[in-house]
């Protein structure tokens, strides 16, 4: 029984960790790695486990929080109102269940506004006295990145509202997208310049809106469609339909193709109709948002922790096309994992030409039964990542060939080792394929960020013998680069400047850049915060690492194994010798609660516990779980626990929720 309990707890923790990682990739980095459907299944599995085992419920679980942590690039700003996510439904039965709940809780028949669900980046726009004063990304739903300057370059974001007497203040929510024709044009330009092309319009929009150089954003031809009034001085519109009319009247572009539906049946018909016309549209959508039209009903229905009860996202079926598997090849990743890839007859799937698709591993190949020469159905998962969903067996001719994983690494010839369902090359950086992937990772935007150091550039420099290790990046000479074909002075000088600027790197980014197995940005930041210097991290034992809540035995072993290898330490020493300076990561402690430690007890009315925690942290404070001598104050909600009495006995200040909000100026 005890073992079963531990297994359930471990499963819940693993799911939370996995979902947090995918939240960061989607919301913060703009480069999702799994489909929406796969993400929804992970969330549903976690919800079911938490409901069945409520003792393991945690306020910072992904089921209780929104989005992802805000990256450190731009200034953090607090939204005027929480930017919630939407509950996703995939079938008509769930949509009708949503309708029954709405009618039951309001006691009335309900009409709906149906809007296309854009596959873009959610933003908040704030206007005061008609002038655009701030724009921010959704971030974690409570705070986001201030991208005002970038948004000002988009024609769909007016500097001034059209109205003669604009509202004193209005905050609206919208979506930044790139039209398909502009996406195709951009990729053509990228390919023409020998640069990597983009996977899909959403990734372009995400990357463009978060550019430090606003001029790059201006070149990307982005569009903004607005669909919600978050805050308004004066009377709010009575319906969602009136809200959209208000947005248009003020000069903001509201979502196109909106339909007012008298009941849920009309909403379902609208969904099916729009899905049938999806491929004719010049923008990516992945479903229909169904909203209760009456604002009073919206208020009555209220919200859950992370999403409103008055709206759902009715998702489309993922796009699928049939094409032929011309070959199956193996790609060697940064950590040595061999991943089979299907090389396909090029086929257009949702406006994007797909010529390869991941097959994940040998277990997946066996499950699908896919062979070289097969006709297969290819899906862009979440309209992002292509993969094979099934084999069209009736088109087989008997000439198809089974694929077998090579016994030796295709990158270096080293015998391959099998680990569970994965095959791995153990050669490490002695394998050219792994080396190139490691260099690409090190130079990446989330690591030391060497602008212009594309995969093609790495391939070229490695082929010419100019980089045989990561540290060789910092030994590149201008004269050697100018001798290369198509390398002009401007390209060369730009790259060398980018390399020079990458020498000054924060500790957490450097740890991430090293490419230690299973050490992503979040774990790298934890290590930087805990140990402070690279030397202390390198000398930390497994017990020291396991003392950190989010580091388990496997990650701890990977970290100690990495720093125990002489060749890795020698490479770090070379990086130091070549001018790389590692900056200690310092946490900013400023704000209205700077250096203050607080406790929450009881239920809060105006915000969730998770939102309250984020507010405290955004103001430089810290939320603790228990009373101690270092606690500065306790915030008391409804039905508080025994912490109040303990706080009073220790002479610790006790605040009501209203006093807490006043302290923050809310």
C-alpha cells in the first residue's frame, strides 16, 4: 500500500514537471514541442489523479496556475486583470454539457458569441485618454513582458483611439498573428539568404513580438485582432457583441468572422462550417471560442482557478494529409539519442509544406507498422509538429521495406547502446553529429545567444575544420571566415560581434548552454540560485543536489557525471581561457515587499493562492509555507487555520486580504 501511494505521488510530480516544461516552451519561448491534444491529455491525466488523491493537491500545480514563468528579457508588468486560459473541448457532447451547465447556473436560455480561435500570441493593450501607453504578453496570466515598443510597429495597434471622447482608460486583450501569405514570403526570404526557415506562423509571431530590436518586429508584417475588454473606466458593455462593436468603433480591429448564435446548436453548426472553410483562410485557427454573450451571465457563472466558466475553446480536428515515406533516416541528437525520421514526398498540411516527420523511436515504428515506401497519414500535431499517425495499408504493394535501427552511429560509427525504447551513441562530443548539435545548443537564443550562428553556419565551419569543439567558437579569425564561399565582410563582422558579446554570460544561461542531460533552463536557474558559482555546482555531490526539491536522482546523477569527466572540465577551462566570463546570477529584490517573507492562510476572495504568490514575488517578497522567526506578516482569508494564532503568539503582524491589497496599491 505504501509503495502504491509513493508511486501515485511520484506520477503526479512527474506529470507536473512535464507540463511545466511544456508550458514554458509554449507560453514563454514560443516553440511548443507537443501537440495541443497531447498536452490536453497530460492535463486531464493530472486532474484525474489530483481529484482521486486530493492530499497531493498543490497550489502551484499546473492545474491551478496559468501559463508559464515570465522570461527575464523584458520588464515585468502586471496585467489589469488576469488573462485566463480557456477550457478545451474536442467533441459536441462536451460542448452541449457546457451549455447545460450555463443554462442551469443562470436559470435562463443562453445565446453565444462564436469567434475563431487564432493560433497566435495573446497580448494586453492599455490605452489612457485615447493614447496607447502599454502592451504586454500574456506571460503567466498575472504578469507579462512589456513589449510596448514592438507592438507600436504593428499597423493594427493604433497609437491613438479614433473616438472624439475616448474612455479615460481601457485595457483590451487580443492576439498577434502572422498571415499565411506573409509567413510563406518570409520563409522564402530566409531560404534565399541561407538561413533557417520557420516551422509555422505562430512561432514567427512569438519570436517577432519578443525581439529586443523593434526594427525586426516592424519587418514581420504582423496583425493584431482584439476580442475582449479587460478593463474600462465607465460602464462596461452589456454583451460580448457590444464589446466587439466598441472595439471596432475605437479603431481596434476585432476578430473577423464572428457569429452571434441563438443557442448551442447554432454554435456547433458554426464550428463545423468554419472548420470546412479553414483551409481557405489566410490565417491559422485551431478551433472556435464559444462565449456566453450576456455579461451579467458571465459574472454569475464566474471562473475557475485558471479559466472562465462562461467560455470554451471547441477545437478542430488536427490537419492530416496522405503522402509516401520515401526513406527513414536517423538523426543523432545533442545527448546521443538516435531518432528515426520519415523523409516524405513533400505535402502541404495546413499551409505548410511538410517533407519530414518524426517517428519518435523504434517502439512507435513497431506500433504504427510503418515501412519505407508506405503511404501514411501525416498530422501537424497542434498544427505545429508533423508526425505520422497511421499507415494506409490498403495502398501497400509488397515492395515496402522494414526499417531497422543501425548498430553503429551514423554520425561517427560508434556501436549504439540501447536504453529502454531509446538507442544512444555513447561517443559524446567525439561524435561529429552530437558536436554540431551541442554547438547549436550552446549558441542558441536561450543559452549564450550568438545571433546568426545558424545550423548551416555550424555545418559550414565544422566542414572546413574551423570549429572542432565549443570553445573553438571563440578562436574564429576574420581572415579565415572571409576566405569561405559567400562570406562577405558584413556577415563576418556581424557574427564576430555576436560571438564577442556572448562572452559575458549569466551563470544560469551558461549552465543551460553546457547541454547537461535533463538540465533545462529551469533546473539551470535553480542551480545558479542555490550554489551561486560554477565551481560550487561542479563540486556539489548528489546529496547536495537532491536537497533541491525539483531535482531527482536521475538529474543529480547526470550533473555529477558531467562534472566528473575530465574532458568536460577541460572544455570549460578553454572557454574561460578564450575570454568567456560567467556572471553570477543575482535575484532582484526590489518592490513594495522587498525582502519580506509572508504566509497566506484561509481562502482569498479576489485572487487564487497562486496569483497571490506571484504578486508577492513580483514585488520582491517571498511566500513561505510555515510560521517562523523570519516571517514578516500573515495574510488572513476566509476560514483561516491555526497559523493565525501562532502568528499572534509570536507577535507577527496579521493583515486582512483588503489590507494586503491596499499595501500593494490594488
